[in-house]
C-alpha cells in the first residue's frame, strides 16, 4: 500500500511527482479533520500545510502511517515526539520558501525604516508631512539575526547589497560565519544591534522567549522583525518596548494569536492595530505564488529520498 492523503492546498507538482513514484494520491484540500480521522488508516502518508495539527489523536487513527509531509518550513503543527516513537518520517520544505521569507523580512524592515505605511495613510487623508516621515538608511547599520538556518541565511543574503554589518547568533550551531553574516555571541547581539530579526522555530524552549526582560537587555533602540513564529514573542512586550523607546518599529508577519475572531478578542489587539510604529502582515512571509510551487517540488524530492520496505 502506497497511498498519500493531501489534506491541504498544495501545488499540483507534489501529487504529479508522487504519482510518478508509484503512489496513489488522494488530493482533498477541503477535507475536514474528522473526515481525515475516519479514513487516515488507509494511508501510508499524509501531506498538510496549516489546516490542523497532526497530533496524538490523528496519529492514533493513522495505523499504517509511514510519513508526514509538511508543506512549509516548521514542524510545530506536528507532534514530532509521537512520530519519532513510531518511526514515522517527517519531511518539510524550508528550502522552498526561504527566499520568500528573506524578501518579506527585508520589505518589512525597509517599510518601517522609511515610514511607508504611515506616509501612505497620511497622504490619502490630505496630510503632506515630509519631516514627520523622515526615515533611516540601512547602510552602516548592524543587523542581528537570531537563528541561522535556511531563513536566517536567506535574510542575510538579501541584505548583502545594503552595506550593513550582519551578525548572527544560533544556539545550536557554531563555525557558520560566511560571506553574508558573521557568527557572534548573544551578548554582541544585544549590545550592538540596530535591527533584530527572528528566524528560529517554535519549541518548548523558544515559546514566549521574547518578553519584557529580553528587550530590556538591548543597549540601543532597534527595529524588530518577526517572520518566524508568533508564539515566540510576547506581543504586549513589543508594545511596551515601543512605548519605552526600546523598539523604533516592529514588523510582525506572525502573532501569538492568529486569525479572526480569536485575534480580535485579545486584550492587546486594539493597542496593536492603532500603533503606527507597527506593520502587520497575515503570516504570508513564506507564502508567495513562487514558493507555493517550490515547496511542493522540495517535498516531492524529499519523498524520493525516503526508503521504505513496502
């Protein structure tokens, strides 16, 4: 039995290549969680993007599952502990959307430093304020990157033409300095950064890692970018840091609570949406027309590399 159930919106390239490998593929992007539970026992693979969490309940129903294909960068919506215990392979595709994330982070940063959002709104409302919208140049600034995997490296590469000093800290890697960033300690990040950008996964260790105390240690006012995972950052702490001058501007593609109505019910939402030093995007940093295709191609290539005895 070589059957894959696609439960989310994936580019057809994944199905096409999987079929060419001999898999029977059911592409059902509209399927519900309950419907998935009812039929997953008949499949050896499941492909998901963000629709729902592949958790203990689904794993329990998936008695023949051999792999989970996550169409995206992170694996935080999959219970990797259970997968490991059951020897279920997990494949993801950070290579497929790292360019999109790097470009998005750069766009957020440039928008913040040059007041694009505020200036646009003011002009549309009859206000012409050159002095109030005077910006900063990137040249000569020190950019701190937390996490130097595919996403962090992509952001560093996108900054290469801006003549900035890119510093990178990664708790789990050493000796990774390259032409685009130099490896530094966390002490150097907090002492010298003019810009801070997060490119780390959501884990038990990183959840709510960026809080009031975290920002307190920075020696200079910073521009803050988060295109990683929203739950890494305490949103009220960002707002507090803006109020006390620690953050000059925040570009947030991800939030600790996402989607409506849940987002609108958060006690900090009104303050966030009215803060003109914040730019918000709806978790689309890695979701472009180009990455939609590339993610599926990467997943298919990794599927080829899995060795199963059928």
